[in-house]
C-alpha cells in the first residue's frame, strides 16, 4: 500500500458526478439489497433537508475508496439542547485496502468534525439486519486501537404498510380524516406543539416555532397534511406523507429469502386487490427500477384506532404503486402497525458514536425514558 497516495478531504460541488457514481455503485445489505441513486447534483439531498452538512472523500489518487457525510443538528432533549453530527451515507469500497484505510482515517475525522462544527457528540442509524455493518461497527471481531465506540441509544422499527386485509374491520366511523384546510392551521399548530412536548431528539427549530419550521422547509407543506378529527371536530391525529422520490431513488438489487417470500405474497395480494406488490429486483429484470413509497412524518395519534384511520387515509390517497413507511419505538404501543394491515418490520438502532477516551453523553444512553422524535432520521 502506498500511503502517500491516500488522502482524506472535504468534498466540493465539482465532485458531485464522481460521488454519485461511487455512492450508487455500493449497495446497502439487509433484507433487501438496495442501491440509492440521487439527482445529478449529489448534495441536493442535504440541501433540501435545509441542514448544514459536511461530506468527506477518501481517495487513492483519482479513485474514491470511501465517503461519509455528517448532518449538523441542534436537537432538544429533556434537560438541554445538544449539537449532534449525524453520520450518514457511509460507503466504503469492498476491498481490503479501502476497509483498512478507512478505519485509520475515521477516528481523526470525527475529532475534526467535532472541532470544526462545535459538536457535542455523534449519532448514526443502522439497519440491524445489515449484518456486514453490524459486524464491522457494533460487533467487530478485532478491536483496533482508537476505534470509535458505538453505543445503542434507541431501538426502533421501520414499518412498511402494503395494504389491508379485506376481512378486517374498517377504521372507526367516529374518526373523520380529511386533507388540511387553511382554517385548521391554528388548531393544528397547537396539536403539534402538544405532541412534540416531552420528546428527545426534537429539532430545536421545531420546538421554538412549529409554523416557522414548516414554512421554511423545502420538504414539508401545510397542504400535504392529513388530519383526524373526532365527533366534536377536535384534532386527534395528523400525518404528512412524503414521496420517496422527492429526495432520492431506492433501487432494489435483490431480496433475501424472507423478503422474496413476502414479495411473492404481495403479488397475490395485489391480484386479490387488498395489497400492492414490491418492485422487482435488478437480479431478476437486469433493469434498475425504484421502490415507490411514502414516508409518514408528523405521525401523531391519540389512540391506535386514530393511527389506523390515518394510515388507511394515507394509503388510499397514495398512488397505486406506493406503499407506506414510518418509524416507531418498540415500546410505543400506539404506533404499532394497525390491526388488519399487511405490513413488514425491520429493526433499526440509533447509535451514539464516541471517539477513544470520551464518555457517551447521558442523553444518548438507553436509560432515558423520554420518547424519541424519529422524523429527524432519513432513510
């Protein structure tokens, strides 16, 4: 290995095309092997989120060996506000040189980001069915000197809803769900404030002013809200479905046996008109076709029946090739997949990352009882 050729540097807009090619070439592994494709401008994903970001490239001459990005976030916790760098979009070439080199450079990179961005700590989200990532970061066979420490901060599930069984009961008739009207704004803001109260990982801007947070967003829109009302026209739930293609495309390469069986079941469910099929993988068609789904953000419900009504309405108003995705903590019984829904779940972990010799922040330990605001995680 010629160390002098290796260089870690911050990416620039001129790297966009090269970064896109490298990023898309390496799939994430799990129940579904997926490649992620972005627009021609690689950084548009972060810019649409409206957050400060840093992207770094490890190069060997002109060849990219690895890349990682950090979203800089000011998040509210029960006791205080913390500035976190959310590590995301890590990609490393699947060869020994790249893997060993990245391990050497990652620790000092964390310290550089901490200093430059005045960060208190680091977090990342990991699909726990992605065995390669789990073995590399969470359960490494070899403990290297100055290797960053990963510590579980929260456990949650990513749920995908693909339909509703025809023999199950319909949503409660006393719950009325409709699209947002301008006259709902004051009551909706009040409701969102009450739902956000007491959550950890809450964006500081959201806590300070819900209306301004939504008005400034390039992703959220008042008109996209679906709102649940009770018989007295009081808001009892809400949700904002967001199209997956708004930010990036998710290209399935292959399904593991369990996911393949579920895909086959969904083909039958679509034929019987109570479900929607999953996109065929590249391994079968030799064509790159994207998954189509909607992320459910601002999902709040006062009761499981309200959640069912909101998800049913989101499903009904989505396109015929779309399914729904949302995240919930395992101990939040109100957000468990609705009874009668055709769904799948993938376990995820929100992990704190700390450099050698530093302690994990108490707010990022599993000892906390406050629920987490999971909308800040993008998949």
